[in-house]
């Protein structure tokens, strides 16, 4: 799977992830992996705070199973396609996060929802923008009973 990421492609700027595409610095802050990433981790039977090493080990285990074993041990994965393709999806997700984006251990969290609401690309984009703009991360003043207070 690593070959499809073409990490050796020319990079015209300081930092590229793969195919010569710019990757913003992720710093040492937690990275929220949602949508399909979180679904795959849940299908592997891992918790939301699973680390990349946990994903690697679980992926290796799933990929070592025969189809009969997979059907029996992962029957809780309701969708047959998701179950029978779990090895591929888990391998791709792990390789993208670890090799492609070079995320580190203790830097990632897998979630499908937050505050009872589903997390999708739009929420992910909003979270990203809020974290990038220092003005958006400052509490907003609120007028309450004629006086100004910060919440």
C-alpha cells in the first residue's frame, strides 16, 4: 500500500505528505480522525483512544484470518462488505495516517460523534479552521443584564 503514496515525488515546499502535496504542520496536538477512519477502528473492536500501534496490531490480526474466521469472529460488523474488506480498509487507514501523514503515537483520537452529533467533513473543516485562527479560539464577550462578561 505504501507504494501508492509516492513519498518520493518532488516537493516544492518545506513539507509534503505524499505526491508532492503540501501538508500543514500538525504539531504535537491531538489529531481527530473521524468518518471512515473511526468506523474502521470501531469495526476492529478498538476504543476511540486507540493508538496507531493498536490499529497496526489489530489490522495485522484481521489480515491473518481466513474469510471463514473473519465471518465468525467479526460477525458484529453488520455490513458484509465492510466485514469482508476490513483488512484492506484497515491497512489503508493505518498506512495513510502513519506513513502518509506521519502521525505519531499518542497524537490521534478516533470519533464518529461528539456531543451526540455526528462528526463529518463539514464539522471537521470547522474544527480545523477554529484551531487555526487565534481570534476564533478566544472566548467571545457576552452581554448579560447590561454588563459585559466573557464565557
